[in-house]
C-alpha cells in the first residue's frame, strides 16, 4: 500500500475565522465536477504565514529535516481537490457550508472517506485524526476519536458510519457530498433528529440542507448524522433488467408512466427523489396492472429528479425531467 503522510495546517480561509486542514502529502485527490466553488488553498508546499502540525505514527522523539532543495520559490497555491476528469473511485467527500454562502465561499469544514478492498476498518497509520476547530467541526466519529481522512474496506449492506458535527455558530447549513462509484450499493445520509434519510446519488455531487435550533438540544447533537449503506437488489447497469424498464414521457409535466416490459412484477415500490436527496413521492404498489404504473407529477416543481423503482427481483434508477 505504501506509506501515507499527513500534514495538519491552519487555513485562514476555511470556516471564515480559519479551520484545520488535513493534507495528504502522498496522494492526488480526484474529484467530480460540479460542486461548490472553493475548498482550501493548502497544497504540498508550506506557504509563508502558514503553520503545520505533523502527527507521528508512534510515541517517542521524532524530527523533521528541511533541505535547501525542498524549497520551491515558484510554487503556486492550488486547491486541495483539483484534478478533474478522473473516473471516480469509491469515496465520500463531505463539505459543510453556511447555506447562504454555498457556491460563493469556502467550506467551514470537510472530511474524506475512501474505500478499497486493500484497506481494513481498523484505524492505523493510513488514517488521519482530526482537530476540533474554533468554529464548526466536521469529522468521522469512531473509537471515541474524530478522523479527518479515513481509508477503509469496501462498504457492506447495513453498515453505518457516524459523522461528527460540532460547534454550530449559525442556523442554516448545507452539506455537499461528492459520492464516488459504489457498484451494487446505495448510499444514504441519516438525520437522527428528523428521523429521515437522504439518498445520495453516486458519481455526482449531492447537497442536503439542514437547520439547527439552539432551544432544541437534539437538533445540535454532535452525532446527529450517519452515513448508511444499503445493498442494491441488482446493479443499475445490469442491462438484462434495466433495458426492460421504460419511463415515459420524459420530460413530462403531468403524468409519468413506468412500463416494466416482460418482468412480470407482482409488486413494486417507486420513489421520486429530488437532487438534494429528499423523497418527494413514494408509492407502495401491491399490484402492478398490465405491468405498468402511472404517477401524477403535475404538482412537482420544474427540475431534475431521480426515479427509483424497487421490487423483490430488482432495483432500477433513472433521471426524470419535470417541465
């Protein structure tokens, strides 16, 4: 696997008053396009007026040596997440914003979880602990510690990964989730305060808005949110099933028809989800007449939605445009 090194830097831009940034000096981070502008200008060069902390892999004395040939007088600051156009691997990159600042400002805090069958779920030198910020903190919560970067095994059905959100200074927030490629697995955000789940579409950027109320401690709980994983009945790219299903008309402004071809379904569940992961329509159909369903979408706002069809035999996902 090679060695991993972490550098903890105080970034004067992140979070308004500044926040800790954990930088992986050994890897390039790939990203999906379309997210909010700005993350952090921290890179592999320690800039003037920056301060860095280094955590050693074991107790005892340690030293850091700087040589003249390590200095790059022409180095320019670049975004930590800056390499576009790479096929997404299984990962979850999470950023926390003030809702009013989303898309125009840097995040308050961010966290990375990466998945690979060569990693395990024990926390070791391949994972980086996090620091608490003076303002909002976002991290993975595990083993009574908080983690900025985690490398773990591929997710399994029913797995839950707690997040930590702490030190709220505002009222309205936006999560941005960059979800990589998770074949055969659905990813959700669980909100234990509202008792809701938000479907996070893989291979794209997802946003989830939430609010806190200082008079309701449960809304400000540090362990309010979890990442959940659920096994798909079959992968979306399974053409044997997916090619049987047709949704039409698409775009539509009144009714949506779903035809199941020759699949001979006895029952199906249809969910229409907006791009923030909220379930807008959910229908449990015990009987599918003539292998077709019709759904009234006339009251939906114009925009793009995700149609998710699930039965005992399969699961299918497609995009819907409402005009």
